[in-house]
């Protein structure tokens, strides 16, 4: 009787871990323990499948917007400009200064 | 390959997260640019130090891209959540017609849900990106999941 109660408690505690397992929020030890439990309880896979379906449904509720080709290109150009302006190395010599100014003028 | 070539394939993904926080094309684009700018300013030294991308293998390039992605996302998380909170009144007036349940979530919940289920980041990676404590990330994931699925079930009921 006591063993049955213990088994039920273990079963329920693993049931509660399904979402955390799918979320990747279990620690490595808990994850190994969970996977070992699933291997010995094949019927448990059906419950995991149900939760996976729930997560697929959840994903369909998340907006996935994409930019038009033109807007994407324009955003990329703005990013390029930011990188050019902000990642500029400081000229170390007079010659480098001239070189950088020349490149800047050409890229205008 | 220069830094722009390294990060430009991320443009669409960056925009998608920004848009999930603020469903407005212009605002979302601005968040992308602002996050990149802050990242460039704060990480300039390390970016310039690791600029020799020609010598990297494909695998290392992927790794470098992913690291920069997470770096930019960290600033986007901060900027996007703050701006989304500031613009909440304005956003209520121009609320998107689709994905209403998602856009009704609080900004941090939207962020965590998007990072987990759209970008497939692990909870630990989300902790790194958002600087939230682990328990808070797990709590927000749980709340977001509950609210989204519950809202859908309510909608289905007659």
C-alpha cells in the first residue's frame, strides 16, 4: 500500500516536470533523472507528446513579422552606417588620418 | 568578412523581436538600430580586437555570430522593454488586430516567451540575455504560457 502511494507520488512529481523538461529549465541531474524515468515508463511519452502539442499551439500564438524586401534593405543600410561610424578605429598616425579621411570621402 | 557581413543575417530576427515588443514597424526598426548602436559603443574594444574574421572556420563564424546576436539582444531586451512600457498608452490605441493575446502580455513576459519559443534559447541563455534571475524567467515563462493558452481556450468556448 505504502509502495503504491510512493509510486503515485513519484509519478506525479515527474508529471509536474514535463513542461520544465521541454522548456530546458531542469538542471542536468534532474534532466537525466527525468529521462531515465521516461525510459522505464513508456506510457509517459503520451503525456510528453500532449505537452509538446500544447507548445506547438503556443508557438502559433506568437507573431512572426517579417519586413518587406525594401524595408529590410533599408534597415541593413542603417545598420551598416552605424557600424561604419561607430567601429571606426582611431588613426594612429598622420598618414592614417589622411587615409581614413580619404576613405570616408570616397564612401560618401 | 567584416563585422557588418557577420551580423547582417541577424537583421530579420532582430526586427522580429523588436516588433514583438512594439508592434509598429518604425518603432521596431528604431529599437534595432538603438540596440546595435549601444552594443557597438559598449563592446567596441572587444569587437575590434576580434575583427580578424578571415581566419575563422565556418563553425567559429557561426559561434561569433551567435555571441554577437546574444550581445545585441541583451541591449534590445533592456531598451525594448523600457520603450514598450513608456509607449503602453499609445500602443493601446493602435493595438494590433492579430495576436491580441500575445500583445496584451506585459513586456517582460513577451520578451521571455519570444526568446524561448521563437528563438529556442534555453532558460540559462535567457537569464544571460535578460539579466533576470532564473526564478523570474521561469515564472514569466509559466505565466505567459498560461495566459496565452487560457486566452485561446476562452476564445474557443461558446
